[in-house]
C-alpha cells in the first residue's frame, strides 16, 4: 500500500450557484475512504476557499480586488473544512488542516517541520487536507490553482501517486484525443480557463512532470467521475499518466533538486561535470565561474561548461570565498583562506545531478 495525493480544484468544487458543491465533496470523500480502508495513506490538496466564502457571505459580486479575494478565502476556509470534516466523519475518518505557502518548501527548516508534522499525522491516523494559506499568500489566487502545490507536497511527502483531478478527460493532443502516457514530443490542444479555476492544463502538466521527476507516478484525469482515482491507483487506463522518471529520490536530494530556491550559481569545467555524473564530489579546482551572492549552507545551481544547468547542491563556501578558491587545488585552500577548510565545494550527498 502507498501514499496517494489527490488534488481537486475549484472547477470541480463549485456548483452553478457559485457555492461549494457539497454533493461532489461527499462523493470524493467516499472514494478516498475506500482507498484508506484498503490500507493506503491519502492526502487531499483542495482549492475552493474563495468560492466557499463567496457562497457563505452570499456575495453578489466576485470582486477582482486581491484584498477582497484574500478576505473571501479567509472566511471560506472555515466553511470548506467544515464540509470535509462532516463528510469524512460519516466514514469515521479524522482530518487535519494544513495551510501552506510556497516558502514552506523552499525553506529547509520549514520543510523539515512539515515532514515531521506529516509523520505525526500518519501515526495518529489523521488525513491531511491541504490548501495554500491565501490570507497571506497570493500564488493560488493568481496562478496554478494549487497544481504545483500538490506536486511539491507529493515530493515532500514521498508519495507514490499524484492524482490531478480536472474537468477534462486528460491531456489532449492537437487532434483532441487523450494522450494515455505523456510525452514532451506530443503537440497539445489549447484549452481555456474557467471563472473559478486559475490554472489550466499547462500548470497541471508542469506539476505532473515535476512530481514524476522525483519518482512519483502522476495522472491528470476527469475528476467529475471520482472512481477514476481508484482506477488509476489500481493500474487501469484513465486520463493521462506521467510515468516516474526515476525511483524515488532520497528526501534530502528531492528537496535540493526540486523544492529549494537557489541563491546563486557555480559553473564547472568539463572534467568536473563528468566527475559529478560519476557520483563524485565537486572540488574547487573544477569551478570556473561564480554568480550571485550566497553563504555557506545555501543551495546553488551547478552549470556545465556550456552554461546548461546540470544540478544543484548545498555549498560549503560563501560566494566571496568561492571567488578566491575557484580553480584552486585542495592543498592550497588553507593558504588562501587562512583556515582548515572543507576539501569539497559540494559533497555528493548534498547534491542533485540531472540524469
């Protein structure tokens, strides 16, 4: 049994009266409950707070002003969680609310705190219901409709499956046919956005690709039929599948490569590039150029001699120190820096290299 992340967007959660579709949420929770009874762990990434606030307050206007959207999200989040709580209570399942911002993932300390919280929730058997904290963050309101948040959460949770529920059957090619297994070479059909959703098929593709890069099997499918979730988990043909590109990344490497926010760049020569791909450490002698301002312990991008990004890593020196020691052999470091320094710029255990 594995870990499953199910992302449901506003287009599915909002009815024709611009209020929460409680009937749909009840059906979704029943399907999730079946997965839990089979031994899976499930987390729900949910949108819908703004629509819930709109319906609860009986607003007559969907204000375009950001502050009003944030206010509606703040009011609606309470109503949204009530609906989930009541629906899951029918199946004897307890839930936990998690409100995140993007820097929860990019900040190493907050990322580790999130992982610890998820471990605790797993031990007490509570299902995480996750949304972006729209009262203080605007990303979900303005772009993405939580698709990328779902991918980042799946990576952080070391999930086995990510299901991105949509209002279409899957990713369509330029002839309007569903692509069963996604390939970057296929030409896609252009699809528009609806009034409540802020993402679109492009953001879902980006999110599914990011998750699959970390070893998560992802799917974009029609969420109007909630049984599609179980069909995908059981290996059935449904929607568009994004096969895992590798086995699961170690949690630390997944954070470095796919979730962290680089503070600068280090360019290396051909010899160093080949050594990194062979699983060796990055040494000062292989560094040819330093860009940006960073401190020891920050994440930096690693560029090959051609300027193409080949990886990321946690650097052992500041940018000022790197300027002094780039291209220098390790036996000269103490003489240049004035202290016994690390012999490596980035250790392989603290590095993610693109395969």
